[in-house]
C-alpha cells in the first residue's frame, strides 16, 4: 500500500476519534506499523510483533555486552553509595528514564512540527507540541507572548543558537565572567586564548562580581555596557548563590538597545516552582538545560518573546522578530535531527514541574542549601556572599587553609562529589580557591535539614584530614595524592570515613535504581 493511500485513509477518519480507536471506520484495509490486515486488528495483534531471532538485537545488555554492563553497574553503585553534591547534577525520575529508552529514539524529524523534512512524524509532532505547550505552562507563559524551541541538545547548543540567531557574526555579547560564576558559553576567553566558541565567533566583554561582597557589580556593568554597546546581555550563572536582579539587567539592556537573555539552567526548577524571581518578566529570551534543578532529561530549551517589542513615540508598534531567527538557528543552522526521546522526556518533566510535590521538592532544595551554608559557616568556613538564595553555595577553602583542588580530592576519596571552583578575585581557573556544593541531588534522595547537618559533619571531617595531609604535602594535588598513597595512617582514616559515608548514603532511595 502506498504512503499516499495510507494518508488518504487516515485523513478520512472522523476527526474527533483517535486514529487507533477508529479502525472499524476504515474498510477494507487496515495499516498498522506497516502491516496490512484484512480485518480490524485485535489489540493482541496490535501490541505484539514476532520476536526477532537475533541475540545482538534482542538480547539484554548484560548478555550481549557484559564488559560494558559491569562498568555501568559500578557507576550505578558509585551513585548509590556516594553523596552527590555537584550543583548541576540531579537524579531524574522513572518516567523521564522511560521516555529516554523508547522507540522515539529511532526517528528522524528535522524541521518543526507539521513542517518536517522526513515522513512518518505524526506522533513525533504530537509529542513535540506537547513538550512545547507543557514548557510554556510550567513557566505560566502566554503562548501569544512567548514561543519555545524544545530541540536544543543541551544548554551550550541552546546558548550558541541564540547568539547565532540574534547577534550578528562578531556582534557583541556580555556575560558574567567564568571565574566570577558565569558559564563558558557566556563568552569566556582568557588573556592568552579565546576558550569558548562564543568568544571566537562573537565579541565578548565580561562583567564581574565585586571581589569583596561577591555580588554582581551592576554599576560597573552599566558603565561597561555603555562603552561596549552589546547586542545581547546574558543574565545567568553557573556558580552564583544569589537571585539575579533582572529589573536592573533590563534597564541596562534598554539603555543600550540590547536584547536581554537569561540563562536559567541552574535555577530553572526553582523558577518553575515560583520560589525565586522569574526572568520571564524582564527578558526577551530565556534558555535552560532541563536536567539540573528541573530534574528532567539531559537536554535544552529556548524560550523567546513574540508580539510587541516596543511602541514608538508616534504610536507605531515594533514587533519582536526573533522567533524564526532562533528556530532556524537551531535547525538547520546548528543541529540536525531532534532527539525525540529527550523531547518526550522534556514533556513529562515539564508536567511534573507543575505539581505540588515538585514545588515542595524545590523549597526543600533551598532549605537544604541554606542549612548546608549555615552549618559550614558555624564551623568556620567562609561562604561567598555569606549565604545562598538558591540550590548552591561557594565555599572559600582558604578559610580552612586549603585550596579547591585538595578539597575536591579529599571529598572524592570520601565519596562526596563536588567540584573545585574559582571564588571572587581568583586569578586562575586551574588552581581555584573554592569548592561549589549543591543540594538538588541529595534532596531528590529525601535528605532534609537534619540529614544535611550530618553531611556538614562528614564534609568537615574530610576537610580536616585534607588539612593534615597538606601540612606535609603542600597544596599541589599530585603531592597531596602521593602523600596519602604513602601513608597507611591517612589511608586508614580516609577508608573509615568513606565507609561511614557510603553506609549512610545507601540508606537513601534513588528513583528507578531497582529497575534501570
Ligand atoms: N557544567 C554545568 C555546571 O556544572 O554548572 C554547566 O553547564
């Protein structure tokens, strides 16, 4: 049966009746997954297909590739038995994991819903539209005012797509400097090298935090923006523990005729829950990953304004014209086929983001971060900006006579995952003074404030071992590792603490770990 004939049959279905529930209306031939039935198929016929007689195609991973499976099992055990405190990580839900391993993975669908370059996309269209509608709903956005592209593979491609679409080649962008808490894709470069492609293909001027307060220096940003005249300003961060002042960003952007883009990747769960200020009131464009606080799949999303941008003195309306620019920049500009399994997972994650349970989770994430902060401060550690409004804190390890690298290393040896990070005023991203700690993943496992007190105790114990080691080794990580390796006493102390932490951690559940 030709595709045209199949289409004709489908088009003739009564519009209010679902395609598969209406087989009895289409006679005499039925087409299901390419099979032609002379009678209406029973649900058994519909749901079953002959089992493929191929061990590589139909066998389980643990049978077809035990070598790889063994390593995956080790990673699973590492996740289960460790305390995951990397601020950008989380444990996603079973429905998201289920979407990620569906047949949607098999389909090419370049283009936008109902405008594809491949056939067979009727259900993919339905799923992508669902992901779009739910993304707008999760942030309470009016579809007349906002559009969304759910195809970016992740946050970095999403940001690059925005710059490609709305900033001219070598046009100017301004973002928070990476050592001050910004992201690579906010235009990072050093004195010697343009590190990120966003500083190679666009001209980038960073703004900074005040080195004493650790807060974004909006006054200096306004002065620099006036001189630099950026086409786009990025309000976003990778390691900044305070809410952003979007209203001030907006004013600076308006004063210079710039677009304002928020990169809310880290905080998008908190924004969806409505527990911190939303960037949507002030921004023209908002990008996010979907796997951090939002707790969805590893993917990216771009929201963009539609409708009236401004009204001239003579009453003439100036309209936003960024919808097509951004969509075309994602595809065909930068990407090929959308990852449809990830788009389905975005749809279900955005649905979860509207539930009361999700709001409670996000509130607990912040409470836990604040408890982590106060616990460490009470033990003498210095935290950038003195606190946190969000899901992360930045601890200045110089307050414990350490730097970021040995601190990260000792915590890793004790099964606590975090990352070394620059603190305000640091000169080198390779040898930073701090560590970044976040609570989204621990909160997903069910830890509450009292549990965080215990985590603070573990962190403190580990860092005290690091202090002892560095008295002998000095600050270099290679020497630090060697000193531990050569000391039975240090190894015993670390092993004892690690076992205690791992036993504690294993008591907290993980979504889907029994099944996946
Ligand atoms: N790598 C992420 C982070 O850790 O913040 C951002 O892309």
